C-alpha cells in the first residue's frame, strides 16, 4: 500500500543543471511530482502561484542563495509550513546556518540515495498527515532503543532528554520483540549492531506486520554501512550515522515522534 493517496509535489532549487538531473533521478522512484528552480529568487517567484509540499534547497546559488531564500520562506505565513531540506556541499557551519534560518532538515552533497529518499518520504508523510490532523498537542512518545551497546542506548536517552520521551531498552532482536509485544512503543531507534539476532530481520518483520508497520524506525549505522540497507529502505523512516552527536540525535528522534503522534491522531 502506498504511503500517499496521491503524489506530492517537491520543489527542487539547484543552479547546477547536472546536479538537478542527478537529484531528480534519485527522487524519481518515489513517484512524486518535481518542480525545479535555479536560484532562491526563482523559487520565491514560483511560490507566489504554486504551493509545493516540500522544498529541497541548495545553499550556494546566484541571485539569491538558499539561506536567504529559506529565511524568507519561513518568514511568510503562507509558506512557513512547507518543509525545507537544505542540500549542499558546503562544510563548516552550513548545517548551523541552515537551521538558524528555519530549515527543517539538512543533508550534505552528494546525498546518499537511501538517506535522501527516506528523509523526503518522512517529511512528506508528516506534511500529508498534518493537513488532515492539524498540529498535535505536545506528548511524550514511547521510544524503544535497540542496541548491543549500553553507550548507544544511554546516549540516545541523554541526547533527547529523558523527560521528552518514555524510553524502553533492548539489547537484541529477541528482547526488542518482547518489548514491542508488552509495551507497544510508538518509535524504534534501531542500531545495526545487536547482541543477538538481526536488525534487518527485525525491521522487515515490523514493516510486514499489519499492526506495527506504521511504527517509525530510526536506523543508527556505521560509516559505509548504509548501502547494505538500500533494498530495505521502505521499513526505515530515517537514518543517522554513528558516532552520535546530541543535537542531531535529538532532532531525528523528535521528528519521528512527531510523525508517530500524527499517525495516531489520523488513525483515531
């Protein structure tokens, strides 16, 4: 079953024609409509008469860069709710600058195919659900953290803040299944390294179970490991490379907790 009743619309803002074609090719399997603009000002002009569901924004462009364009989009009540993913090859402070002007997410070029696709799908799912359910009241999500590493399990909880969610723990596949049956978590943070069993098997089984398949999964992976998950991207809602950094862990878990809350409202 499709995640969407009908295709969503993505506005891609990128001045390099070759990179536009590459990103379009990455987005094509998702089945959404893709509009293009070659700079920030052109994107703002398009937004006067069109309202995309998601914007993918390069940072360095002529006429108006992506940071300024994002700031203006988020300052306008008519477009502030449209999620913006900044996608750039800039290093150093590009991520901080992106979030400072209101961007909803950030990826570095060249974006991993799976990572770009799952981030796009998750933001679009949130957008579609929010249009049906509105803005949910703040709530503590029930989050299951599955990892062989006590450090990883502790980091996820400490980075997010134990007052922000109700955390459950499991060291391996068997314990995770027991926790799911007993406590019905709303979000799962799944490390690729488990004490026993297989993270891929667990993710696939959750995705194929009618009562569990909507549970968002945040995958924690080692550098270079994501490619082995490419064929399984459907069960994964987001992915985060280790070692973990507190602001990004917090942001990723909060995003999926928000998704879970919206799903609960729509299903109620």
